[in-house]
């Protein structure tokens, strides 16, 4: 619809008219419930063909991601997986959330001076992700390597929505992302993650504790409230995107056994010896 | 030229759902137009005029956010950017200025003059080959301006101005797209495409188009005429405080 002809929808009181698509409030309620965006009446996105995130990627490599709140132990498990894959001779490439140098300065500046809003926080991470997608994820995938990603777009879908951005908006921002072959979600109760974090270092990080959201002035309490929201959204995302939940309270070697079994499954028809095909695309669809 | 209808403020897409709803009694005026068309000179002349008229004015400009301007300049100096990262950096810069400059000024009742707005991203991205739908969704957090003044020019008239001004620049000539055999050639094609796209957007979004080939003073009085017309309409309608200017959300 041309901009000038669009109806003006009043915020409150006005009937709005039947033509106005209803927009649910995306603001998380105090108990952490995030009302998901309208699933039935998606306007532009809903009628569009499936997004990249919903479609298996065509490349010879494999993309394996780990997700979970801070202190879930996901990085430890990914490290153990990497060791195992390398020992078996697989070509592995590791990439980590928020590690691109493109936005490092803005990120540091924004965090230090507390300049970040939920939207700029989200967009800076999106720049980081898009940069790594270009340089760290796509080339190794096309070359037939196994890409291990510590956190993926689901981190943004959970954390940024917990901060209050619209769930549909953040999905649109990250729509250039590819669908992973496997996403392991390390599920852990808040108390366990808190215990692990506080045992490891004395203080919780400002953003990790969601202090910017202003839920509580006490870092531990804030962490508890903010990460509870994040956990709840992760649980919804598990269903939406088919992440594989793993009990992150289990013993480390037991978790790793589960991880390796799942990875073996997606490597079943992986051929590490095949030469680089044209543009790295497999001839048969998986 | 038709009068400019006043309307309640609206978000382009989902807006900023976490912000408390506040009245935005100010006015958001965006000045659009391609590189070298004379936007900043015109904006400089608008401010004192509006202040004489009794309006408080706040300026904001593309890539001028404290959070990102350095990063963007640094990134443009290197060879790392893709259309996607470029767009997202612009969006982050825009969001930073929206929340820290534009919205607070509008709440305080200022006239905000924006040197370029989201339409610049729409035009550039479309020329650079990004998915236009994606760009628009990313800018769904934007507030729709009350008035968009588009400084329209053709490439032939633009070229001598740019050459006599600061000269042809690598990015503004679209050299990253490798469109031509030399700078001039590339500039001509890239700016030609940009202008075509701006003109298309002008129709789509109802820009008020002014002929930027006019001499500076004449162009300035054209702009003032349109702004005065808009302001008198806005004042008629919203002075009694009956019209609630809180931004409402809507979706394409």
C-alpha cells in the first residue's frame, strides 16, 4: 500500500476499522510472558515463501549451533564436541556470537556508556552476525566444513524480545540467516546457571543480568528476572524452530555423550572427502 | 501544489514497542535527495528562519550518531562491508538517533529536521541489490515523518555541482558496484539509478518534490513555502490539543 494512502490507526479508543491489521503488543508482561506476534494474520511475511531459516541449506558442510542462557555450559559442550570432531579428522570451523571486529568499538562504547537501547543492541548484534555469516559461516559451509557456532540467531530472538523488541521485527532483521543442521539447546534452571556464574567470577555482567532493562537494581535479582524471560522464550523457540533440548544439569560427560550421538546422526551422509563442488552446493538435496 | 494533510504520528512498522507511549507534539520534517544536491546548505538556511518564526529546531543527520559514526567511517575506509552489513549499520545509526535525538525532541515540541531519512536506505539498498522488502522491515522501527521534502535533480545537472563542490567520492560514485570504466562513468550510472529510485519512492511515499536545479534562494523559498503550509495545517488541527499526537502502530 502506498505510504500516503495508509490508514492511520489510533493507539487507543479509536475503532481502527476492519482494514487495520491487528498488532499485538510485544512488550513482555511482568511475569515474563511474551505475547508472540500474530501467527494467523501475518501480512507481508506470512504470505511470502518460506524464509531461509525454515529451509534446509543446500551446502555440503554442516552447521551446528549451541544455544542456552549464560551459565548453561553450552560453550564447554561445544569445546568438547570440537575436540572430538577434530580428533576424528573432520574439518571444523568455530565462530562465536558477538566476535566480529566490525562493530566491536560501537559495542564497547555503547555498553560502557550505557548508550544502547533494545533496538540498537539488537542491530549491533545483527551487524556482527551478518558479518560473520559472510566471512565465517558461508565460506566454510560451502567448502564442505563443519561450522560450530556458539550462539546463533535464536539468542537474538530470545534476548532481544525479552528486552522488548517486536518478535516479528527481530526475525525480519535476521532473515538472511541460514537454517542450522542441528541446534542444541542447553536447558538449565536459573538457579543452576547463577550458581555456576557466581562460582566462576565475582560479578555478573551488566547486560547479561539484563540491568539495562531496569527490572531490579540488584544484579542477582535482575539476572533472575531477565533470564527467566529469556528461558521462557527459548522454550517457545524450541518448538518453533525445532531446537534439540539437552538437560544441562546432567553431568558434563553424559551431556557430551548425547551431543555426540546427535551430531553423528547429522553426519551420517556427510562426505568429508568430496572435492569442492561448484559453489559448494550438493547435487542432491538432503 | 496540494496542501499537506496533517495526521497523527505513525510508526512505519512495529515501531519501538518497549517505549512508553508519549505525546509527540513536535514536527518531523525529512529532507531527502541524492549526494551533492544541496541538502545541508538548505537545512542551514531553514533553521534561522524557523527560529525567527518562533519554532525550536533540532537537526539530525544520516550516520551522525555518536554510537556508530566512527564505526561507519572506519568500515567505509576498508573493504569488509556487504550490502547487508552496510544496511544494518545504517539502521543502527538511525535507531540510535531516533531514540536519543528525534523522539526526545518531538516530545519536547521541537521541529526536527532530518538530513536524509529511511528512504535513503531504501533507495541505496535497492540500487545495491538488497532485498527491498527486507530493508523496509528492518526500518519498521522508524517514525513516519510529517513531511518529506525531496530535492529532485537530474544527473546532468548534478554532475557539475558535485565536481565544483567536494568532487566525486568513491562511495557516492558507486565504485563498489563496479558499474563503469572510470569514476565519472560510474558516478553517472550509479546516481542515475539512485535518482530513478528516489523518484519512484517519491510517488510511493508522497514526498513533496522540489526542483533542486533552482538557485539556492529560490529553492529555499520553495522549501519554506511547503513547510509553512504544512505548519499552518498542523497548527489548525492540533492546537486545541484534541488530536492526540502519540504515535500509533500500524503495518503495511
